[in-house]
């Protein structure tokens, strides 16, 4: 599977509850587009949900019995809680974990390696390790990747470093581990050095067009950079997932664009940039009739 959608978590107007009807509607669209689902990442505001909400959300999605694969996020800095979360997920029909580099604590190579080892040993399905230093404060070390390279549950890496050199280091450290681009606008460059797919924010909005974009990047199409670069950058004019939620509501795909504090939709400079991005992608989609 070359495209995984980092799914948002819709809330009601006040942000007190998850809007499960909007979530169901969005996930059915993703399933029909044959995109994989990533739940409880930063786009899904996993750190803003309490434990009971996370459990109910994952159970709800699994009960939909969608015709696609599901990856569940594992994040935080408390090892016991992370292990308990994986233990809970063992009874659910999921296909993988997205395990984020520990936040805030900034461990060294030894600590980071041991952290992932403990989680991988607990995992019953393959895991994708997530490098996102802008949020965690520290990168996924290439030495850690090398140390873990022979673990049978270490399947892939999602890289959101924004640099090609990091990906090259990972390939050198573990050539058999799959690499997924974690920034929509970086997909053409990442594909050119061996990325096998994309974990996408944009596909929340444009599920079919984003799949075609990824497929063409993987086939070496060099004509995509300008169009998708500008459209995807618009989705990060405020902290993710604020812009994508605002545009989803503007398009009538969710009821409310609510985010939980400390995020705020008041930090979005303008919706006009998002509407322009949507127009750009819709025009691109119309010109490419072979989108399935």
C-alpha cells in the first residue's frame, strides 16, 4: 500500500466529544479510495484524547469493517502506558503501529533503542517508526535504526524531517526497511531516492488525487513538484491539523472544524489560501482523467 491517510479526528462544536458520524463518513471515503488509515497520529490529535476516547475510537473504526488496512498511533513518554496501549490493541483487527520517537525527553541512542525494542517486543503486528524532530525535539537516530534493523516487527519508517540526507542515512542503516514520506510536498524528492509511499495529510481532502500523485511520483514523474508543493504547503499555514479541518468543514465534509486547546483555529491566517489550494488540486485532478 503506497498511500496511508493520517486521519483527522472530528469533534463536536464544543470539542467535548468525537463526532463519530463525520468520522465514519470520512473513513468510508478513504476506504473506497483504497487508502490505508492511520489513526491517532498528530493529525488525529492523539495526544489531545484521553485513554477512554482513544480506545473507543479504535474500536469504532474496527467495527466498521472497512475494506482497507488500519495503523494505530503509539506516542508519549511513559513506557508503561505505551505498553498497555499496545496490549489493548492486540485484540483488535489492526495491521500495524505508528510508533513516534519519544517526545520532550530527548533520549540518547541507547535510551531510544531500548524504548523502541520494548515496544517492538510487545507488538503483535509490524511497526512503522516515526521520525518527526520538529515535534519531538530529537530525531530518530540512524544508529537506532541500525540497532533495530534485524527486529522482525520493524517494518517501515515514516520520515518528516524535511531533509533528504536523513532518508539516505536510514537506507544505509537498514536497506530492507520500507521508507514512507511524511510530508506531502516532499513526495517527489523522496520517491527519487527510494521512498515506497506517503503518509498523507492532504489525502484527507483529496483521497483520489493524492493517490494518483503518489503513484506518479513513484513512477518518476518530475512534473508534479510545483503544483503539489504549493497546494500542500497551504495545509501547514497553521499547526496541523487546523488547516485541513477548516477546509474539510468549508467543503461540507465535517460538521465542525473544532480542535482542542492548545490548538486554536484562530491561529489560521486566512481560509483563502486553503480554498486556492483546493482549486489547484481540483483543476489538476480534472486534467488527469485516469484517476481511479
